[in-house]
C-alpha cells in the first residue's frame, strides 16, 4: 500500500524556522543602499520592523510586506492557512489593516498532485477571507521544494502607526500568544505530537493578530512587533536595539503551548533555535545556571506567533485583559523596558 504524501517530507525546513539567522540577515543587509533619500518611506530596513511603510498623504500610509516559507505541517489546507495568517500578521503588527494580498507559490509539480496544491491555495484564501480581504493575484513557479505565502498591502493612519523602535523606559511588555511552535513542529516530524497538541498548535497559528490594529489606536501602546522566526529573545532584542533600551523578560511569565515544556525536555527542538542563539546570544543576559532547555523555549522559532507589545505600565493590566477577552486567552505581561544598553535580560 502506498504511503500518503507528506508535505513536510518535501522540504528541508518548515515555517518561520526557514528564515535566515539574524546574523546572516544583518550581514546581507549591511551593504544595501540607504533608503533615507526617499522622503515618503516612513519605515524601511533600518530597525528590522515587520513591514515597510510609505506615506500616501498626511493622514494615510501604505503598509507593505511579504512572507512565505516551506510547510511545517502535512495538511495542505492547514499549511495554506498558517502561511497566509503569518503574512497578514506583519501588517497588524504595524497597527495597520490589510486591504488585499497577492499569492507567492513555488511547487514541485512533478511530485505533488494538483489537488494538493489547490488545497494550499484554498487555505490561504480562507485565511485572507477571515481578514476581510481578497487574494487578488500572485505569481507561481516550479520549485524543488513547496513554498507558499503572501505579499500583503495594508493601510494605516499616521497616528496608529506602531514600530518596534518606539518602546520607552518604564513600559510593560505583553505577549499575546503562547510560544513553543517550533518545538511542536520538531515533534510532528518524529510522530511525537498528540492530536490534542496538533489542534492546539493549529488554533494558535491560524488566529489572526487583528488585535494589533485595535491596540494601535490606544495612545498607551507605544511599540509592537510580531514574534516569529527569531524567537521571543530575538524579536525582543530587535525592539531593544531599535529603541536603544534594555528589555527584561520574565521566563516564568512567558505563556507556553501546553506540551512545549515536556517536549523540549525530551529533546525536541529545531536547528533554527540553535542558529538563533548563535546569532544573538552575546546580547542576551541569562540567569546563572539556567537549564539549556529553558533557553531553547526562548529561542524557539515561532510561526504566526503573537505580538510583543510595549505599553504604559499602568495601562498594561487592562490592555492584557482586553486582549484575552478579544480571543487571545494566553496573553500575559512578560517583562518590562528600562533605560540602559540595548540588550535583553532574562529574569
């Protein structure tokens, strides 16, 4: 009897774990032309923000992003939903709302049936419809590994624009979704994730970060970024470097997927987690004697992860409660921002 085709068997990596390491990315971008000459480019590559922002007029800005990767799950419809939700997140993280998307598709057409590819596209369109937008076109190629994602265009008002570089000393940090997706994906590849765990992971990764557009209208919210392939530590460090502040993260307060701690202690983690630590570990201060598995939780690459929100400390409890009531029940206050060197300190 022929075994069913597994999407993950066609790719050497999956999800946001496919991203180049932060160190490699910095090296690649180091000699790119400066964008400061373009007066209407409000956000470019300078701070590692989630999307580019172009001033359309004094009131309205365009938000543009692209995100794509190889499959981390075997169900093609789920893969499409995850990839599209992840791409849409970049617009929400800037405080914007998407208006349409274009598909990015690369498939090994000699290895995959057409019906499976259609399911990937259907999953992406389903996620886009949930955001109230169309997938209005795109581009496709024949590639050796399956790749899918979206280029997303959105709008944001001048006052609602939020960057990762505007965190302020005294701010509290809120994380809206639990971490551990990379650990779960490593377990999937070895058949070690339960059906309950898979359902939990899919539920988290396909939940849109629409709360970002809502939070951006609150003046108590100063900065946002989404937590994806660089892990919680990596994206917190981008915030620290962008704003020139110290970010302190409380490990015990970081929300986790239900099986993440048990699975990472059993040895399930991704190569991307190791690459992440090698890229930015010198800028992270860990507690003495911390176990290696605990560090891997914080460097674990997330796919379609939550938002890391820097906000006025007095407003943080009410904002966190609002986020939970809006559909992100794991949202937690996980740290604070202080004046100091641009590093991340784990408590």
